């Protein structure tokens, strides 16, 4: 941090939240925009976070009986047209492949040639192309349940893009399953939502609200869409994962039929569910501060930055030797099922520069090793979620235990902080004018700052939902699972309502 | 295997090699063709092999200092045009995105709309799009070497496709590195070829020949292309991995410049290298037999099939209990750094059906557990590379040791077999008519069957290379690194040559 700056990231969250977000990504070197419209480049530190997300989720999918496979990136236009709501939902934002080569345009350049008889869409989601395989794979109830997951790149031609949160191309996983009954498919849909919630809370340290999407917000072609919603530090909601009960809609579109236990042929019941690199956006916005990224240790690419500090060659040898001993000591330390990973930063920079480098990157712990530390057989440790200058002296032998406890404390501390922030910014509102005030920014310079989440009654009518959206850019984020039945009046039209829903502005 | 069949796979390798290959894939349930032109669906058993390939290679790339990142799937046409040889090499077979949405065609269907101002190519390789990022990332020699790898899907519009070997879409990894000097870039190019060779031999159990491609066979835009070449069971060569020294060609095209140690700005030196899902094709064709897939244990998705055999409920309980004890016993057994993975097959099928199911899938070991085995506290074990009926009785306590030795023996046995096959089908030929006879099929019904690899002299002239290709469909696979300098006459024109090269038919 240069001396004339108050914080490592400028502007701060309060000054300009959207710009702060971009600057955190830049300072932590997570990603950059590319010259390709709306597509991002995920840089090594950002991609390592994605790999950790993949590793943990993949294990959870395996435990719940799913297996990975890979399906074509191209979806023939005719497949896409099979499910009416589905195509309606994605047709306006898809990349269309129309040609199979480039040839001389006669002006020294190249032009598209070899026109295809049928255009292909780059997958915006794979229900229809995977459905074509499933129709071949499923014949009898004995083939069910069929539990498949795919890790893949996805393209949706977004107009307004933002790194990680909304990009034309993004990475995700999409689960696709086939079942013999309504009940089993519904159970799977719920199970996977629970997996996502557990992952968000236990690994990303982000508290989430589980619930169901309204008719207007559900996945195109789904019967029901369930979601986990998280609150970001600007009090907006971020949909962090969805699980869809597809009923027999896609089975009918793709002709997935099977002989049931009574010997009759019927359409199967399917589900799909996914999370994406958007989770990295959630991670950044849930925990980071005005000094940069804050990473939950259970998903961080590295846990400890080792920063040796010396003034001359003699000190150098001694201190590096001690630093290597620390590296060896921590090498076999396990934080839950994760190996503690150290980054040794011996670059020719001041200790302050190196400290700030790692603060901005969100490494959980920083360990400084100076001449006095070697003498005392100790080190100075700083934790990313505490003040940058707050350091503890720790004896060499106590290091592994201290590191494990510090990582666990950091993990639970940022979860608690996020939970308290969300709960402190979520209130029940029953009065319409209070509702409008709650969502109206008080400061014209900060048009994004508003109350938070409102738990209010809604009659279930799409016209009320749309009116509130038009007036306030606020939508029903979900009908939460934990909503109790209670009588009330719709916050918009005053008609009877039986439960509260979550209203919020969202990404 | 049904009783009237001689082998589980029909036709056999000798009867129709190409069809045998397809049938092995089908019998092992590795992949299937999709309705999308030339694109395959990689099914769970096939994808699990790919995941193992990824895991091992990824570890090797990390050990050699590389980090993963992700770059856009789209390449703007203008990027593609920057390197003349490069675009020449890929323009004839690329998917071109020209539109960004679908809209009503007025006939009840949809048509491409929202034409792009500049078409995008789906990456057939990523030198140019990654180069654009590298140009931003590299400023000084301090930023070098820059060692990046990407795991991604690739599209090349192939005319004749074949599962795994040549598909329109395939999965691969592509390493891209930037260096400050010719020497360092060349060293990197060679280092990664060595990594590939080590992986092919130590994990896939496929012996390879390391060498350099001729001018006509090198990567479009490269200065030198190095490769590993393997012999399949039809004696054709399969290029199994390539490493390219790109000189300053792509640095100039993408403007990757840096300030060197003398303060001068110069173009950097780059490399790229890749292997793909083609390796699964190599694996199948190198080891499989007329009963199906044979998998090297170090890359197999599972190692042991447990096949309990019982006639009634009472036997069932006893035998399943014993089977679970075996599962527990083997659970913590490590084969090198790989956990031994068991598949318990308790399906309602005969033991013969289950045995043949796993034989066709290539599982290394099959363990049968019957009533007599439980009595004797032992099991019957069969190894995939031996005769299907060749079984050994092994005592319960001796199981872990036996399994480890059997896996190691299988791994080395199939490597030795492949090595002996290749060496037995590779000869020095100095006489032109012998050369032509060697590559001419003796049996018209088996047009693919021929001699194998020929180590012959070649003058280095592209016209000789082309003549042999036209006459025999034989090409120079590589100029092997281990070729000794010796005087000879070109097998085609008789002019002076200084070393032998490898001639072969190839995939």
C-alpha cells in the first residue's frame, strides 16, 4: 500500500461498491476482461479457487452417487426448439455457429464459408443434448436412477457483463438425472440443493437462504426451480446455485421413456442443477474488505505466506534456513482434509510490499521471519480477517497447532460476520410505504445503497411481482423453505397471502 | 460372452481392425457418437479414464512449475489472421460463430439473427487468444518464464471422424509458455516432450519414440515440432503428444515483448504443447484384445471387480459379509500413490455374465467370492492380461500384497508386450523395392495389414516425402532423437542422407 492511500483498494466499498469489486479482482490478480465481447480470462489465482471449488463439489457429487461424463458443446437448432419455454428463455442470447471454415474474401482477408445445413448453438445449458443421450441409455426402470454430472464451459450472449458474476462464457457444472417417479426426482432436486447450501456455508463461509423461485424467475422449461440466495456486502442478493425439478417436460421433448416395474412404458422424470464461476464473484463480495480479497481457508489456493526478512547475506542464509524448516514443519499439516499449503515469498521487495501483496490476494495467514525471530525460535503471524498490523509471536514448535486453529477461527469468523451482516439487514415489512422507503436509496451519490432483504407478504400474483420490479428493481428472490404459514396482506395489492417471501435487489 | 461367440469382441483384430476398435469402445461403454456431426459423448467409464490422465499430467505440470488458467473459447477472426502459417493450417476446418441470437423465421421455426461485426472462431488451439493476454502480462524479464497450462475443449471441423482418435470436438490440455531466450524456450519444449514420454510409458504403458517432425508435418506456425509416436496393434503409428518450439513467430504476431536484462525491449520466445482425449484411443489400440479393453492399472478408473456368487439367501448374507470385509481390507491399500478402488458387482446376473462384463471393461483384477471360498477364507483372482479362465486362489490375509503385485505385474507386462510388438515390427530398410513391399498389404481383404515401422534413410527433401505418401500413404513420423549419424541413400531418390527416420502409416 502506498503511503498516501488510506486502504489498499480504492475506492472503498462505501465509496463505490461496483468499482471496489473490480479493483479487488485486479489487486488479487484473479481475472481480467478479454478483447472477446463479455468473455473473461481467469488468471492462475482465480482459477486455483475454481479448481478447489471443483474438487470439493466433485467429491460431494460422488458421495451422492453421481458420475461425470462429457457431452457435445454444440446443440443442433432443432434440439433446442423441442421444449418451447426452454428455447424462449435462451434464444435471445446464444452464440450461433453457421459455418465450418474460413476462406479468402478476395480482399486479403478471410470470410466465413461452408455454411451448415443446420446451425448449431453453443450450449447455454445442456438439457436437450444430454437428453438425446439419455433417451438411448434409458430403457427400463433397472437403468434408473441415472445420475450424471458434467463440468463444462457455457455461453450465454449477455449484454451487460461483469467479471465472474455475468460473463458471455463461464465455467460450471451441470447435473442431469433421470428417475422413475415424481417423488424420486423431487427428492434428488432437494438433495442437490442441500449439497449446494452445505458447500456454500461450510466451504465458502457464505450463509444462504434455501427456497423456491417464483413462476417468473424459474428456469425455462422447469416445473419448479429451487435456489440458494446469499446477501452481498451491498445488501443485494446473489443467486448462488439452482436445482430444477423438470417433471416430464424434458423427457417428453427428448423422448426419454422406460419400462416401469409394471411392464408399462412411460416418460421418465428428470432434474438438473448447477453452480458456476459466479460463486467466485459471491466469494469476493461476501468477505472481501477495503484492503482486498478475503478467502475462506477451506477454499483458498494457499494458506500461509512465508515472508523472510533480512538485511545482508549472512542474515539471509540463516533466515532462509529457518524459513525452510517452517515449510517442512507445516508440509504435512492437514486442515480438515486439506494440506496446508505455504507460499514462500523471497522476492526482492520490502516486507511491507510483500505483506500487502498477500493481503490483497486474501491469503489467510502471513508469517514474517526476521533476525530476532530466528534468535527466539519464533515467528510473527498475522491473520487476514484481523487488522493488518495485528501480529502474534508464535514459537516454532507451536506453529502447526497455531496455524490450524487460526485457519479454523478465520473460517468461522468470516461466516459469522456474513451471517450477522445478513441478519442485521433483513427485516419483516408489512407496510407498503415502509417497503418503498426501505428499497429507495437515501443518498443520490450511492444509488445502490438501500435496506437489504425484506420478508414481506406477497399474494402470488405475477402482476404484483412485476410492479415491484418496475418501481424498485426489487424481485422475489425466493419463497424460503423456512417460511411459516401465517396470514397477511400482499405488500403490493393488499390481497390475502399465506406466507412471507424474500424481496431484494439482486445481481 | 454368449456361447456361440469365440471372443467377446467380434470381429477380432485380425478380422477387421477398424470395426474391432469401435466394438471395444462399445463393449467397454467408453463413448458414443452423437447426432452432432463428428462430436462424441464421453460416457462415465471413458471420462473417468480422462480424469485420471488429467490428474497425473496436472501433477507433472505443477512439478515443472506450470499453473492453470482459463482463456476464452472464442477467437476473433482478426487474431486468427495474425500468424500466416497458423491461419493457413486451421482455416479449412473451424467452427465459425456469426450470430448472437435466434429469432422467429416466420415459418414456425427459428433462424440465426444478430449478426456479429466480426465472426468468432471456436478455438482450434489457443496460441493467438492466449498471446493477447501474455502481451499484457509480460513487461520485463522478471515476469519470465511465464508457464501456463489450460484444460479445455477444442473444435476442429474434421471430415472423417473416429471416436477419440479424430473428433470435431475433443478435450485437451495446452501448455503455453514465454521465455527470455531461445535456449530457455527450447529447453522447455524438450522438457515437456520428456514429460509426455514419461507419462505415456510409465502410466499408459505405451512405449514411444521421441523425435522431431519434418517441415511438412509440423504445427502451423511453429519453428520446430517434437512428438512422441506410438505403434498401435495394426502397426500404424499414432502421434500421442506434441511440443512446439514457436521461436518468436507468435510473440511477433501477438506483440509479446519484454525489457531484457540489458534494458532493451525485445520479442519473447514461446512454446506450446498438448495432449488430448486421443490418448484414450491410443490406450485402447495399444493394449486391448479380442475380449475387450485392457487398462493399465495406473490409469484405470477401478482396479478390482468383486463378484460375490451365491445360490440362496443364507449364502448371500455370509458371502456379502465376507465381500465387505475384502472391500474394507483393500480400501486403504495404495498402489504407488493411487488408492486401490474396488467395484462391488452384486447384480442379479450369472457370475459368467458379470465376469465378462468386467473383462470387456478392462478392469485389471476380478475377484470371485463363492461359498467354498468363504469356508476356506480365500478368494479366486483373475488378471485381465491373462486367459479369462486362469484364476488363482488367494488367502484373505495375503490379498493386499497379492493385489499390489498383480497390478504391478499387469502394468509392466502390457508395457513389455507393447514394446516387443513394436520392436518386432520395426526394421531397417535400405532397398526401395523392399520398402514398397513392406508397406503393401499382402492380403486384399486386409488392406490395412502391412509391415510396421521402417527405419530408412531420407534426404530431407519434401518432394520425396510427398511421393512416398502418394504411393503408399506412408509418411515420415519423426526424425528420432536417438538416430545415429550414418551415411546412406534416400529410400526414394537415392541422394545422400545422414540419418534414418521413422516411416509409417498413421492415424
